[in-house]
C-alpha cells in the first residue's frame, strides 16, 4: 500500500490551511472520505433515493437492496455468520446506549455490578451510569497500569458473580492500547457476565473477527472508517437480541400495532425504529469496498510502520511525555503526548497555525485523564493516507511550540 | 505565522511564564473555583473587598496560556478599583473579546494584547474565564452584603 497513491483519492487533503499544506492527523476523531464514497453517495441521491422496506416501487426496491447490501458487506467484514444480529444505528455512541438501555434496564438490579475500565470513552461510561441509576446496580472500573494497559490481575479480582456486564473498548482512543478481548470474554462468561465491546477505534484499522473475540455485543461507527457521519452499528448475539425489549418505538420496528399494544418485528429490525440513515449506509458499503481493496494486512502494517516512525521522531524532542504503549505492534495508529508543560490547547493552536491538525483535549475520557494526572493531552492519529512527511511536519511544528514557549 | 504572533504576543507569554498575584488569599471576601470543561482550564480566584473597593486579588490555577495570562493581567488591573469600575472594566473586556466595539478601549491598556484571541472562537472562553469568575464573585458578594 502506497500512502502517496492513497492520498490522491482524498480531495479534502489537498488544501492550504493558514498558508501551509494541510497535514491531517486527527483520524481518531474522524477520517476523511475517498472520492469513491463521495461519488457513490451523490449517485445514490441522484438516481436511487427512496425510503427502505416500505415501498413496492422500483426506487424503493433499489434503495432497500443497497441498504441491505451494506448490512451483508458489514457482516462479512466483521466475520459474523449472518445479518440478523447486525443493527444499524447513527453512531457508536447510540449503539452503546442501545445495549445499556434495552438490555441494561431489564437485566440489572440492585447488588449487580457493571465492570468498565479506566480507559473507556464517555459513551461507554455514561450510558452505563444511566442504566445503573435506574436499576440500583453499581459501576466498577478495571484500572490502567503505568504502561497504559489494563491491570488483568485486578480484572480477575474485580470479576465476581455480581458482575453482569463487562464493558470494554477494543482499542483505546487515547492510549492506543489493544485490549485482550478474547481473554476478557472467556473470564466474564465464566461468571455469567456478558461482554460489550466498543470497537469504534478498532474496526477502521485492523481485520476484525467477532467470533474469535467471543464478546456478546460489538459497537462500531462509520465516520472513522471512510464512511460519512450518521451511521454506526451494533452487533449482538441473536438469542440475546431476540429476548430483549426494543430501544425506540416507531415505524419499521413493528409487526402490528393496536391502540394499546404492538407486536415487534424480527431482529435486527426490532431495533431500527424509523427511517434509518440510508445514504450513509450506502456510503459505508462503498467505504468497506475501498478498505477491503487496500487490504487489511497492508493497512495494519502501514499504521504500525508510521506509528513507529512517529514514536521515534517524537522521542528526539526533549521534555516529551508519551502516554500508552510505546511498542507500535501493540497499539492502534495513534500517539498521545504532552510536551514541555505546554498546555495542549496552546500546542493545538500553534500546530493549526502551521497547517497541522491534531486533537488537543480530554478525548471524551476524563476518568483516564485524571488517572494520567493531566487535564488534557495532544493526540496525533494516523490513517491510510498519512506519510512520513506528515510526521516530520508535526515534529517541526512541535519544535516551534517549544521555541515560542521555551 | 503572523496570526500566531498576533495571538501569542510577548505580554501574554510574559504573564503566562511569570504570573502576577498568583497566590491564595487566606479568608478572602470572595473565593470561587471555576473551570472551563472544554479545555480543562481551571482557576481559584480570591478577592478582598473593603468599602466597595477591590483591595487585593489573587489566583491559583492551571490551564492554557491564554486563560492563565488573562487572569494574571486581570489581577493587576482590578486592584484599587471600585466595584463599579471593576465591573465596567470586565464588561468592556468582554465586549472586546466578543468583537463588539469597546466604548472605552483606552482603559484596557495591556489587555488589548488579548484582542488576537478573537480570531480563535474556541479560545475566547479561555480568555474570559477569570473575568466571568470575577463578575460572578462580585454578584455573590453583593447578595451577601446587600449592596
Ligand atoms: C473509543 C470510542 N468509543 C466511542 C466513540 C464514539 O463514536 P461516535 O462518534 O460514532 O459516537 C469514539 C469516537 O469518538 C471512540 O473513540
């Protein structure tokens, strides 16, 4: 895979920002979309647009075929055997809330425990807090050790037959840590807990095989993997989804409706009330084709390589603190760091002045920031189109930060 | 680079590196802790008020250069002003940051250096943190003392 060639597929990258060529290193927040995706969405809107599942007319059938085709493609990407367990949502956040609401509120009660980790994104924390507030269950968290990985001995200790849910990210959006989901699942299942895995930072970057992770729910999002915003997904074990209450009520999720009660549609439609994000699903479908075509081995190798280069180059700077694993093989393609006590918002602003876009802030992970003892960090996150010269531009811009504040 | 130099003026960097009045005031008449959840900037502001006048101002805090320099500059300006003058200055400063024509720009003096922040909408909150905390503190003080 040649990132220089990949770049050419992403028109947004070719612009000047504050008088400098744009260097986009905020892929952890959202990736860009290749021309293929932009063109396909435009084509869909111009030729096939219609609502899905409801119409007998030709456009309705075309839209439905494309929408369901996206589901089939996504199922293949995730290695799941069928599409019944695959629910389209608007985001990973909505997916996690769906589980916490529709499963959590009916399965948790006083005395139960929800086990999360200190490295969760707010979406995998607050959604469980809401469920606990309504049910009287309590939240505990597996600590992160000094190397930025989960303390598995503490996990063993915290896990008990009170534990009903283990909610954990596949890849941390701050530390980049890749968590041992298969091991976590095996242990959780031994005490009868279900495992909810947040794959928002994993699916865009590595081949995913849900059956081998053995979790019970897996959430993801399109906008970090070349698809538009407004489309996410939740995979769940079919027998769990079957017996769950719905999340939202409305059109599409019902079989029949009377004034005082309804019967529900089969899964996954039971969980897809109302008009779903149709053109977004079409975009996701094309994005999956695009990424498949680059090859998942090649994508992962590229990210390991550029992350290693970034870690090496950053280490040249004095007074740099890197958070999370420093072995590129063991982490996703991102690096969180602080430099010289300069506040990340100052770093972010100065870098932007040089055309370099990074994320500066708490990354929706305030408990983790507290654990690391910082208010915020800088994060450079890479994708298929980033090159060594992007990393060089980052390091040069950081040098000028140090000069300005030194 | 010129926009950046406009933002990070030497006065601002100077106040950030060597903040003025950065100390806790024991038993201050006004003490408020406020933060800016977006950035994680935070300050504790201490104000002593005697006979309707600001007699002493101190702060503790951490955060970006803009938030900390702005509070530091504020503490220098407020000392000795009457409450009414101090509130007026705070409001003039806020107007400037929000891009409105300030009535009395001369009163701002050094604070004009913060004008460059206007171009960075997400940073305006940082510059206003200390000033909003002060205005809030005065309000609380007035309510307590029936001014
Ligand atoms: C680890 C993690 N979980 C969840 C989310 C939320 O995803 P979405 O933007 O689709 O709601 C993000 C992205 O910000 C994330 O990084």
